[in-house]
């Protein structure tokens, strides 16, 4: 798979800052962790980044080229947060319905934006990977800006004025974490359900902590223009 491009010099510094500041918190991004080392925290961040890049490549390669014409006709400024569902068909995740999870657009324009997005995403897909296990559903949470940025300079400006999108999942426009994972506190040996930028649709609280089913629907929360490490050119 073709690697994503990044803005020169920006990615390493931002990623180092994220890993340093969130090392303990992001242990919860990786299910089934059994220790709290710096290495495991770094791996947790990398797993989230890989999941975000995976869905964003599909968005930019297949959806955005079909979206821009209709998107340019939406009036006003704001964002449309959506949860896009995908269903498994053999070795592919096939796009299904999208639902609105939040919007700052005016009434009527939000419905128009949703129709534009649903038309653009219809029929698109991305490959199933080994980490998907037996899951039959994949949910992706995006927050889509209106108007759409014309170039990377506009994306960078959004990042400078709204780093992390206010949601903690990296990049401008990122919504808050909408997924779940089973976190672990090594000092007391206790597992717990935690919100995450990448993980699963559900997490079940049980007597000794939490449980993630092997067929639990996969889930990712991402900015369309980056990941936990910063802005990415997909």
C-alpha cells in the first residue's frame, strides 16, 4: 500500500509531543495490554495512527474526488460529523449508510451535506485486514468541514487555529473519541472500558474489568486531514 505523505519537519516533532504527553492515557488505545512500558505506549499510538491512515486513504482516494462538486454548493461554514458504516463482504469493507452525529451547519444545509456525502461514499470500499478478526461491521467517525479546504495551506491554518479539532484524535476537524477499548492499569492489575480514537464499537464491563468480543464491530475516529501525529497528505 502506498505510504501517506506528510508535511516535512512537522510530523516527527508533533508525534514526539503527543507520545510524551499522552503516553499513559494512550495505553488504553491498545486492547489486551498487560504492561505499562514506554514501548507499549508508543505502540498504542502507532496502532491508532495506522487505523486512522487506513480509513483516510480510502476517503481521499475514493470519496473526496466525487464529493467536492456537490460540497461546493453547500451554503455557510461549519462542520458535519458523521459515522460511516461499512459491512464485510468477503475481503472488502463495503460502504453502507452514514448517520449525522453532530453539526454546526444551518438547518437544511446539514441535510444537503449528508446527501452529498452519502452519494459520494456509495459503492466505495477498502480491504479487510488480519487485525479485523471476525468483525462484520466497521464504523468510521469523521468531522467534515464546509467549505472543504482548497489546499494544504488551508489545512495547516485550520491545524494552527484548532489543533486536534478539540476532540483529541489528532489533526484539524477531528471529532472526540467515539470508539471503545479495554484499558489496563498495571499497578493494580485492573482492566476498564475507555474511550479511544481506534478500537471497537462496544466494551462490556465485567466483574474483573472489561471485555472486548472478537467479533465486536471495528471503530475508528479521525480527522480527514491527519492522525494523532499531525497533518497528513493522503
